[in-house]
């Protein structure tokens, strides 16, 4: 659509300038049409990406919250296991010392072998249970 004032000016121009102006106008119209097409394609893609990012962000926050809850439980269990494995080490040392004084193998004492094996494994389980704290921090959570 042309403005009436612009149309008057356009009509007053010599014929040659009118042709040039029409070519320029046509060129701009073509450029505008192509640019509009390109923008619409990218806007559509941007909206899709934005929606996916929002969805993944919500899922990530929910998972981070669940991770934080489990990591806190893990730290508690880990601390409890470390206390028990530390006191268990002292208990094993006392049992071994007493068995030696009596001239018997500690393996002959009921529960000794199982306790020793479980205690050794519990130490590594305690480390693993407490490691969630580092994962929480990595994903931007707070303990």
C-alpha cells in the first residue's frame, strides 16, 4: 500500500526515475519477503528448542531435588557406617589379641570371619553412599 503523499511525489518524478524507484521498491520487497520467510523458520525452531529446554530444566530440577534427598540420606548412612567400621576395627584387634593370648585362631571364634568380611565391605559402601554429596554439588544443588 502506498501513502497518498508518496504517490503524488512518485507521479511527479520523471518516467526514468519512476522505473528506478519501482526496481528499488521491488528489490526491497523481495528482500523483505525472503528475510521474513527466514525469520519465521528460525522463530519456529527457537520456540521448539525453548520449550524442550524448559521441559528438560524442570526435569533436571526435579531429579536434582531427588538426588539431594538421597545424598543426604547417604551421608547419614555413610557417617554411621564409618563409626561402626572404626569401632569394628578396634573390636577385631581386641578379638585377635585375645585369641593369640589363648593360643587359638580368631577364625575359630563364631562370627569373626563374617564380621571381618562385612566390615571391610562396609567401609567401601560407606564411601559410595556418601559420594552423592559431590554429585549434588556438581549439578548445582546444596546439601
